[in-house]
């Protein structure tokens, strides 16, 4: 930034204690339009200010700038040819941890993938390959559902899940599917009502580039809450019947897209913050979910 622009920013920040809401809105809009370059100035002012109103307004402006940046990155991610689940989950985690870096997440996933890869060989059946992934993820890495606080918002932030090794079905499935994808295993997420599972797609369907059109294209399903136990279509049907007699719609047994998976993660955050009586946070994630649904191809 040029010296003159810096001086103008400092002068505008000094106006944030003005009780006139119109002045605050004009100053806020100008600073937000500058973007991320202004954040260091705002953070520095927040550290030296003893005015609660000014600190609140500074936080609001910083959050708005970060949110606008996130939307730009989310839009780019949504329009990638093959959106990475890990990248999508990382972007959602940035809403809570704006200083989060992607590389440590990438390194952790690669570390787990390498452990799985060392146990695999071409002669293994699909079921045997899944058993190896289950062993590494659930027994060695100790990943599992957070039974002590199942509805905690933290279960949806991929950095927290990889650190604590506790999550929910969606965050666990993202890690599982991301590792499988890097090993060229046709394992995909399934957006089942009330829970999230994975499907092992028939490799012939993948190599022939046919669309997955029915249960006959799925070898089996994988539960995220039962340490990767394998299920068949009949178990899916039984589960749906128990769930208020929900009919077996295609979207309940066929693989979903990465954007749908991340959308499910965001929806979980909305529910979690409502349950924890934090409506402002729930509204934030409702805005993100609406943005994803509006802008996905």
C-alpha cells in the first residue's frame, strides 16, 4: 500500500468510534472493499484499543473481509473439474480458523495414505482393501466418532478432527474418501438421511466411465460409525424403513458429489450451532450453504 493510502486508512479507522451508524457503515464498506490488505491495520488497532465498541466494529469488518475472501475461494473450488474434498473441508475450517494453512493437512493425509499403501497389493479383493484402510484409520490412527460430544461444532473442522482424531460421520468419511481417492480406490460418499456413509463402486463402472445408475453398480457400503463395517443395499433399505418409512430414493444409495458432501458438513455446523444456542454462527453457515447451492455448477 502507498503511504497516502495508509494514512487514509488510519484516518478512517479513527472514525470507528463515531456513534453515528451511517458513518460507521460508510467507513466499514470502504475498508471491506480494500480487502485482506487492510486486515493487519485493523488487527493492530484492535490490540491497542480499549473501546469495546471499536473492538466489536473492527472484528465485524475483519470477519466480513475474511468471509468475502472465503466466498471467492469457495467459488473457485466449486468450479474445479475434480474438486478436492480435503480442499473443500479446509475452506470450511477457515471460517473458524482463518490463519489455518493447507499444507499441514495435506501432509497428514499423505502420511496416513502411505501407511495404507504399504499394506496394499494388486491381488487383494475390494473387501480386503477396505479392511486394510479400516485397520490403519481406526486401529492405528485411532480415528473415530466423538461419542462424548457428538454434536460439537468442532467435529466438522477438518484440522481439529485430524488433531483430536474425533469427528462425525461426514468428517471421518471425508478423510476416508480422500485417502481412497489418492490410492485410486473407487470409494465415494453417500448422503444418507440421518447419517453419512461410503460406497465402494464397482471398478468396472469407473473404468468404463459409465454413470453409477443403481445399487447393482455398488459392491458394498461402508459405515463410518462402526469402524468401517460393510453393509449391503438391504441394510440401507431397512434403515430407511425405520426412519419414518423413508422411501429408497436414488440419492440415498448412490454416490454424491464433493460439493454435496461439503454442503452436508456445513449443514451439520448449522445444526450444531443452533443446538449450542449460537444463532449468529448458525446464520453465518446458512449463508455459506446458500452460497454453495447457488454457485455449484
